[in-house]
């Protein structure tokens, strides 16, 4: 077997798995940026109905008359849709490929029951793929609920504030929302570090020594807490 | 010491393998891990059984031949090569699981032996520099900043053992490939081929069927040579730079 022959079929580096990771990292970070803005909007619920509804209205009239009504919103929606599609496509393509690359034999990679949780892996790194699927399912449900108001637990309303409060007075709405937000938090706990490293920003010898790791923890903690405050405050009757 | 080893036995590339237990009554704690396997093999040979096939060459931690997965961890519990691991790391009465590297790109040849030819082909695709042969050049003609020299040297210590791939949950060869990209890319001699190198090595890495990196870092935890994780970001920076050049891809 001549091991120096480069006979395997090659695809250009611009379509390599590494390039795919760039697409995944950029699309992921676009969504993170959106989540931070979205969280800021949600926290307006503590300002009361007028502030919240005015903000929602403002988003729709932003840039008028240069932009049509809801113009900015549609730009953001298209960018987000593209990000989700690119991200999920790359995730699923690489997921399948990596499974084959890990060389399983008879349903298992290593038969030893020891060392199954790795040496220094984080719990979050185990949850990215199925966590991502949970997030995807939640996004669909969430849009049907609060954006389109096709499903309206607690009662439909023309006021975004009222829709939010009606929904979050119901325990199972808060519960499903909480699970999804925790899934996002875990996803970003590893994902933000991973994206920045994929984009060439890590200069440390190990994952835990890198400054990017606490940065990822901080941003994901802020996003998680920021998203959980409004629903729990409404459920517990602190606001709304 | 009394030790039970459970070893992956597989007759050939296409055969189905399985874990087979063997008991060893008289293991000295001063033995290296491979000596323990030698003792087992002598016994198996005397008993007329097929000895366990495993790779080794230097037995001093520099050739990269000897990797096996011990108790689910590449090269076992110490951060060193299998040949440099000693039985004193284990306790009397322990059961030790020994398996070959698992990766789609490293097919099992027999028992614990895998074919790591994919690594050679990645190196052949770009892990070299072009230099005139003949009399040695004057060393002081090419100054290298100390920090780059140190970092390049650190990356150059990779022995191509494949533990990074065996430890990676995605079977990715990023640490190995990135170590070579960093080693040559930081030195002046590596500049002429810097862009073609990263393009060609990444293409070959994919063609061999290795997985993609999710920056988990198990590779660096398993690497007997302490190749640092930042080499992966270095590869990413080099590849982004090369792809940004018009007409590169
Ligand atoms: C649509 C459903 C989703 C799926 C199936 C999914 C799946 C994945 C997977 C498998 C990874 C790779 C893990 C790794 O690189 O270690 C990943 C990374 C990432 N995800 Fe997601 N994800 C989804 C949604 C999201 C959302 C909504 C966000 C942002 C809020 C996000 C942000 C990220 C980031 C920043 C990364 C790191 C990218 C990188 O490693 O280069 N993901 N995702
Ligand atoms: S990077 Fe480390 S683990 Fe990987 S082949 Fe080189 S020496 Fe072995
Ligand atoms: S036999 Fe050479 S490194 Fe172990």
C-alpha cells in the first residue's frame, strides 16, 4: 500500500468541512447578536404595557418613510431565516460526517465503559446537537405563538404586551419556554467559545485557559437570565 | 500485581472483532505497558495461541507508533505515549481495557494495529518546504523572532501518533494538521508555500474522511506531546486568509 499517493478525491478547500464551520460560526454569532437585542426588547415588559407596545410599534415603523412599514423587521427576518437554514444545514451535514469519522464498531466507539465522558469535556458540549433540535422546534412554536398568534394560550390580543402576559400566566407555557431558554444557554456555553475559535481567535494552549471561555460563559449566562426574567416575573405576579 | 486485561481481538480488516479477557498473575509495577503485553504474548505463543498484534518501534516516546486506547482514553491515564506508560500507574487487581484507535480514516489492520497512512497523505499534500539541498546555509542569514521559534518548535514536536483523532468525539485530525501548519507557517522557510499548504492539507484531510472540529479540546488532553489548542485557531486564520485571496480556491 503506497501511503504517499494522493489519489483520494478532493473537493476545493472553499467547500471543505472547515469552511462549513466558518458558515456555522458566522450564522451562529448573527443569531447571538439578535438574541441580545431581542432580550433587551423583552425586558421592556417591566416598563409596563405602554412602553412595551410602543417599542414593538417602533420596531415596525423604524426608518419610515425610507423603509416601508415593518421594513426593518423583514430585513431582520430574512437574515435570521438565512442564518437558521445555513446553521442547521451545516450542523446536520457535519453531524452525519463526524459520526462516520469517529469509526464506530457495533454501535459503540470504545467498548470500555470507562472514560465515556472524556477527560475535560463540558456537559454543554454533549448537548449541542439534540439541544439544537430542541431550539429549532421551539423557534417554530414560539413564532406561531407570539409572532403570528396562531396558537394563543391564555387568549389572543392585538397588544403584544397582552399576548405576552396572557401566555406567561400559564405554567406550562413558562415551563416550555424555560426548557428552550436553558437549551439555548447550554448551546451558547460551548457555542460562543467554539465559534470564536473557529474564526481563529483562540491564542491559548487549552480550552479552559482561554479568555474566550469565560467570555462565552458570561454572554450565555446573561442571555439565559435575561430571557427567563420576564416569564417568571409574570407567572409569579411580580409584573403584568 | 494481578491484572486482568480485556483486549480487542480482530483477525483482519474485514473480520468482526470482540473484547477478550486475559489474566496476568505476575506483573511487575516497573514494567512498561508494552512489556506487560510482551509477557502476555510470550505466554500466548507458548500456549499455541495467536499473539496480540500491536505496533511499537522506538519505545521511548518519539516515533508515534504505539498508540492504543486504554480504559477509554487514548494512550491511557497519563499524558504520555503508551510505551512510556508504566504498570505502577495501575493497582493490583485492576481490569484494563485495551482497544485500537477508532476512526473512519484509521482502519483496523489487526487487533490493536491501525493503518495511519491517512496522516502520511496529509503531510505529503503540503506539510513540507522547498529548500535547496547541498551545503548547509548560514544559520544567521534567516533571523527568526524567539517567540515564533519557540511556538514553531512546540508545534513541531508532534510525532503523528494519532491520539488526537482517537480522542476526538468527531474523529477530527485538526490538531495534527494544524500543528504542521503552525510549525512551518511561523518560520521564514515556510512562507512561499504557506497558502497552498493550508489549502492542500485541509483538502486532503477531508478526502481522508476525518471529521470536523467542534473545539472540544479532548485532543489536547490526550496529546502526549502537549501540542497546544491555539494551533487550530492558527490553521483557521491561515485558511481564511488563503480563501480570501482571489483565485485561491
Ligand atoms: C436551528 C437549530 C440549531 C441546531 C440544529 C444547532 C446545532 C449546532 C451544532 C451541532 C453546533 C456545533 C457545535 C460545535 O461547534 O461545537 C452548533 C454550534 C453553534 N450554534 Fe447552533 N444550532 C441551532 C441553533 C442555534 C441558535 C438559535 C443559535 C444562536 C442563538 C446558535 C448558535 C451557535 C453557535 C454560536 C455555535 C458555534 C459555531 C461554531 O462552532 O463554529 N445555534 N449549533
Ligand atoms: S498532535 Fe499530539 S496526539 Fe495528535 S498526532 Fe501529534 S503528537 Fe499525536
Ligand atoms: S513506540 Fe515509539 S512512541 Fe511509543
